[in-house]
C-alpha cells in the first residue's frame, strides 16, 4: 500500500481495517454530538470534562468546575469542521456552538497584568476596559444566565475573578480570546463549502 510520507507503516494489513476503524471514529463523533450541552432545549457548547459513567459535566481539577468551557468547545468545533461531508447533526452542532459563543462574548474588556512587587508573584491580573477588545470567560454556568464562573482550590463557585484567591487568579487563564480570527475565518469558509 502506497502511503503518504510518514505513514509507510500503514501496510495492506492495516488498510483492510479501515472500515472497522471508521466505525470507531463514527461512534466517537456521535459521542461528541451527544455531549453538547443543552439549556432550555437549546444546544450550547461543551464542558471541559465529563463523568466517565454518567457522561455529565464534572470537575477536572478542583478549580475546574462543571460548566460550559469556551476553550475546549472551540477545539471541538475545529475538529468537527475538519470532517469530510459532515452530517446534518454535525453542521447543526457547530452552528449552535458558534451561536452560543457569540451570545456569551464579553465586549469592551480585556485581561491585563499590573506589576506590583509588593505581591507574592510581583503582579496582579485584572479585567480592564478596552473598547477594541472581545474576550470570553473560560467557564460559564450551565443555566440560562450563562454567568462566567470562577473557583479556587476549594471548588467554591464565584461569579467574579476578584473573589477567588490571589494564587488562582494569577496562575490560571480565566479569560481569553478563545474564538480567534483564524477560527472565525475557518468557520466562514466551512459554511461556504457546506452550502455549495
């Protein structure tokens, strides 16, 4: 079997297993679709972790509470957009995820680090005004309010980054530009391609 460079190990013996492998891939994709979180009957995005038995959103580390996670959701959608000939369900999942991300975006704010040598790490992260900036919280509450949620190592839910410990506030990414311009471009090109 002729293979692309780097895939010379894929002999005929392995190639014959492609249908079996494809079934596994299809099951994995279906699992991804089934895990998309619905709130009031509307699909949103995905959690960062799921319970291996119940498949419900669950904790990762103590401060990664069950929630809708923006960074991971963007990566899930990028994967789904790379599928050839996506099903109607895949298309709907990606569109719903993008719509949710648009709904929860935070405009006019950005994260910045202020130098302060009197503090343990010599600085402090704060949210400041910036009319040109659009960011997302890392985690959002799983209910119709979609409030950004934060937590320290005590796993207690807070609704402001300023209310968690200094250490967690400064040693974790609570906000970010997760839906970068290249992802938006990828999405727009994907939409054009599937609508042909």
